[in-house]
C-alpha cells in the first residue's frame, strides 16, 4: 500500500503543481495526486508530512502534463503495456501530440516502439476485452502479433488466438509462424512437431521437421565460401525438383500440384 511505503521511507519524489487560475495563491496537482491523497487520508499524524516538497510549473502545458503523468505511472508496479498503449493512443487522438514522432520524442522512445504500443488501440473490441482481463499476458509483443493476425486473417481468428494467449496455450513463436506461413488457426493448437536429422557433420547439417498435419519443412545449414555458392544452389535446386516430381505424381489426383510447387 502506498501509504505504508511513504510512512516507512518518506516522500521520495516531489509532487508537481501549477498555479490555480481561479484561486489566487492555490495550486493544482498535475502529477502526484495518488501520493497526496494517501498522505492527507492516512498520514496526517506524521509531523514531517505536514508540508511536502513540490515542483511548481509556471503554465499548464498539455504536453508537459502528459509526460509527467506518464513518468508517474512508470514508477508504479501495477501498470501494464496495454495501459501505456491506450494512454498514448488517447494523447494522439485528443491532439495533445500531432504525430507518433512527436509523441516518441516527448516520451524518450522510438517511433517504432510507439507504433508497436499503439497496436492495442487497433484491436477489435472483443480482443481488447480479453487483453484487459489478462494484461500481464499481453505484452506489446503479443499484442502486435495478434493485431497483425487480425488484419491478415480476420477478427475471428485473432479472437481465438487471443483466447489461447490468455490461457497460455500458444507461444510467441507459434504466432510468428502464423504470420510467416499464413497458417490457419488450427495449425497452432499445440500439436508437437517431430524433427529428423538427415545429415550431421562438421560442415553441414540437414534435418526435416514434420508438423503433424502433413507439412514438412527442410532445414539446411552449411559452411562454404563464395566460390561454392553456385554449386550449393544448383544442388538444392536439383533436390527440390526431384521432390516436386515425386510429390506431384502422388498428389496430382488430389489437386495439390499448385500447393506443392509454391511451398517447394
């Protein structure tokens, strides 16, 4: 509880105030309201808190107030990425900052980070409700991926995946696979993959990963020099063509020639 902390350690940081336009000699608190409330409600009996330090600002600059409020929240332990993202979105929508770059400069961060945090403001109402119910699960990394999936695959798929994030049944890596490969939601239901090593030596490693749905991914890593790049590509091309012929012969009747060609 904040009052307990202040009682034990005192008021470490001063509050911020501006002159009250309506009452001469009075001030309005622009940052530190929670601390002031705790002192006036619970700590009136402490002599050292009968007067507290305050920084007086000459004018009500809306940008300055917004930054101060953000700094105050940053000191708290109970705020989450979604709180920051929605707050930043409100500042832009209210015209306090004219652009993401303007906001980034004031908050001491990058345009890229602001863009990622604003993904919370672009989630559907249903997805945002899930996020707000489980804010500790939805870091900005999860929120950004869910938003991109929502855009690419639709709000329904995004909602189902958000529910999986909430129940801890999907990982960042699995969501990234949805974006990278365009997989359907059913492809990340937690089914275990199987990896088979084909070749493993000092200079080259090759393996095949089976995802449990009939899809196989071939992984190859090797050490080479520039002179041998062409030879490696030729060898891979020949192997891919052989696979294409083998699979096409088996799956032609099922109408999968196009899919096999694209993935190969």
